[in-house]
C-alpha cells in the first residue's frame, strides 16, 4: 500500500478510525474526512502527528474535491446507532444518500475504487434466517428505522448505477452488528450500553423480553473482511455480507456481559422500540468463498477487549455510578 492514497469518509468514527490505522500501518497515505457529528476526535487524535495522515473536517452532503490523487475511497460516514440516526432522520437520509452520491462522483473523477459500508439493515425485519445476499428484505418506507434502512438501500442502488452506467469500480459490504474499542460509550448500541451499565453498577436495559437476536462481530475481524473485499483479486461488484454468524439473544448477551465484567448489576426490562428486528444472522458463505474470510474472535474474547477499552474510557471521564 506504499504511497497509495485512501480517503476514509467517517474516518473518526468507530470502524472508520480502525480503518485509518489499518492503512497507515501498511504505508498508505490516509485522508480522514469527518464532520464529527457522530465521529470523535478522540478516536484519531493519536494519528494526527503522522505525516501520512490528514484530517479534513467536512460534511459529505457538500461536494468534495481535494484536488489530489486518491486511489481508494471508503464510505463509512453515517450515524449507525438507532437513537443517533433517529434523532435527525432527514440529516441521516441526506448523509447516506447525498453523501454517497458526492463520494461516487469523487471516485469517478479520481478514477478511484470506492467501497460502501452498507448494512444488514437493508434486510429490515427479516423473514429468513440466516440472511443471504439474495434476500430482498422485509422493509418499509415508514417508521422510525426507515430513514436509515431505506437510505442505505437507496445508496446501494446509487453504487450499482454508478458502476453500470459510468463504470465506477465499486465494492459493497453489508455490515452486521460490530463491536469493539473506539465505540462511543454514549452511542446507545446494545454492546456499549450493557458494558457501560455493568461497569458503572447500573441496571442493564434489555428492550422487550430480550429474545430478539443479533450476531456480533469483533472489530478486528470486520476490518480484515472490509479490506479483503476492497482489495480482492477478483472484481466483486455485488453486495457481500460481513459479520459473525454466531447468533445470541439480547438476554444471553446481557448475562455474558454480567459474567465477563463480574458485575452485580441487575437486568431491567424496558419497552421494545418500534420495528426492532426480531432476528439477525448473516449467511457469510459468499465472503468465505470469494474472500477466504471468516471471523475468528469468539464473542467472550472480543467482549473482554471491549470491556478493557470501556473501563479506561469511564476512568477518563470519571463518570459517577448512578
Ligand atoms: N437493545 C437493548 N438494550 C439497549 C440497547 C439495545 O435491549 O440498551 C436491543 C435493541 O432493541 C435491539 C438489539 O439490542 O434488539 C440491538 O440493538 P442495537 O441498537 O445495538 O443495534 P440494531 O438494533 O441496529 O441491531
């Protein structure tokens, strides 16, 4: 990757910051573009002194032309947690749809390959388990999750159309739930909420009866998968699921977090949010076949690393126990 130039939109976010580090470690020049709406300087401040790293404060809903060579673009820019993306649904839609179009135009002009961080949310509340890339999803245009689900679907369509009509070299990863260091403690995701609650002695908030399932992928595995897709030997223009097929109910996750943190916190049941998907598990046979990729980090092991990270974050902010 020496001297190759990689633009990472959303580079100050959870996954984006890991991608910045991944490419810097491999000798690439990294341009991190972020408007810091959900990304955090804290995730990239240790990279700012590296001469091959550049941070650009920019909102991708505005066109972007940096006037320099760019070989690869990765679009990670979007608020990803339900409370965050629902807080300003129109901004969420604009960031994902208009932002994707602006980056696709940049990729076309620069002759760069561009990878879209799509999502398991394109499957909505799925009727089949596990979800294959061929499954069209059970989604709707209305409802609190639509601003994210439908805009991610529209963004995929833009990617395919820029490829078919204009020859842009695209990759589309459908990312399933991912966790690990650099998550925002206040993001509202289930893994960050449970660990922060357990470490600070507060009750773990299980929404609904906790029987809904998710499959949790550790961040290191996800970065390996994303970069394998970006640099695959064969061209893969169709979407590829990336995630860990290990499926856990939310109640199971709560119990595992309590064990791993050795916390005495209780479990508190809260109302299930509207349109909360009941099941989610990726079929990753396509990624296994085409990328020779499979996640390797078991849930408990990944959680241990994540607990160490959150414990340090809480210590830094000296948050009182409620
Ligand atoms: N969830 C929960 N307690 C929380 C946060 C989330 O029980 O404090 C549930 C949520 O209702 C969903 C699952 O955990 O069923 C995963 O939620 P998350 O927001 O992490 O991701 P997504 O719903 O987008 O998969």
